C-alpha cells in the first residue's frame, strides 16, 4: 500500500492534521516495531519514527519507516546529524526515497553524553539546516551537493523542529529563519500546552512574515499524571506545561482520563488558532493513550 505524500496533501488542503510518534524497539523483529505502529494506522495522518532517541541504540529509523510504508502507515523519518557524516546522510536520503519514505524531519540529535553509551563519538558533520539544504538539493536539482547527478524521484517533504516560546519584546526567530531558508516546509514543535503562549508565539511569527512559510504542527501530550507533567517540564528542554495543568492533574480522581481531557481541550483550541496546522501527539511511557485521543477528537469534529 502506498502512503507517500498524504501528509503534505492534507496540509495543503488546510485539513487540521494529527501526527504521532513511536520509538523503534531494541529488537530485530519487525513485529515488535509493528506492535507500536499499527494502532496508529488509519488514525494519525503520519507517524514520526525517532532516530536514536535519547542517544540510545534502537532499530534504525529508515528500516522502521520502510516497514511502516509496507504496512500502510505514512512515516515521518527523523534523521539526526549526530551519528553520520554527510556521505552517509546523502546515502540514507536516497534509500528513503527508494522505499517510498518522503516525509523527513531533520534534527541535530541528542549528545551521546546524555545516553547509555556516553563514550560514543558524535559526528555533527552537518547541522539540521545543512541537512535540510542537502535534501532540498537532491529533490529540486536531482544532484548531490557536489554536483553529481542522481537518478529517480525524490519527492521529499521537509520538516524541522521548532520550540514555541512566550516571546519577549526583543525576541528574534533566527534559528527558525535559518531552517526555513534551508527548505523546511513543516515544523513540529516541542510540547506546548498553553494556548495563550502559543497564540502570542504564532502572532510574532506573523510579525516576521514567517507564519505562512511553513505548516506548524504543535506538540501535545495526553498526560498520565502530575508527576509525568512535571518530568516533561523539567527534563525535556523547551517544554511548556503551565502550573494550572499540573494542579489540575494533581487534583484529578482519575489522572489518566483528566490528561486525555486536557489534551482534547487543547486540540480543539489549537484548531481555531490561525497559523496552527495540526498537533503532534507524544506520550512518553503512555503510548497507548494516543489512539483513543485521536479517535475521540475525530469523532467530536465529525472527521473520519
């Protein structure tokens, strides 16, 4: 079953999209990967496949993405600059296109010192913007950066990471500007669970003429507990979870259900914010909560 290009089509028709995320298993068994991915088939518009998340070894993201394509799930292939030089990254881009994997999210990658093999050497031959520029060159010019011609189609839809902030008066979106100039077409953000902050952030992007340059997909979590909310806020840099949500989770008789309600409420609010194209659902240690949230949101909106 071909899934290539569905996310881009949905975004270009102004449909509010929902993406999700899985971490490939520490396994060589394809079934272990599919057990994580198949519950999202037919629900999420696309599913991110992380690449050595937390600087730990897993099934590689391209193999996982290829398995997903063959099972009717549209992947967003995360590629980090940490583990490969430019030659290896260019080869992976060719391999991705060959397997029908066209959605790419270019990332720097966590430093190995944060992982379980801290003596590993990082590469960082390219940064995320350079990787985006490389993929755009392959797609638009059918050649490698050194001018060598490339055969075949490379219909990449290019993404970058973003981090909403409550912008102070002197804030400048320099990092985001570089990624957009390098070719980013969509943005997926860190957790931002504050609608007012998000509105102010999107308004400032509009002030700089950036709001219309890429599709903004905002990170949300169906929280499992007040403890998990605090952990995300404290451990995942750039995450925004206001005190009011932590307090609400602390007072909930059923924190899991309350976390789902909060997520659904924010999804409804974000759907109404001009410049927000969708949400990206991530649920550390709570992955089973994501499919029911998507199902409930689509039912409430009358969208299949």
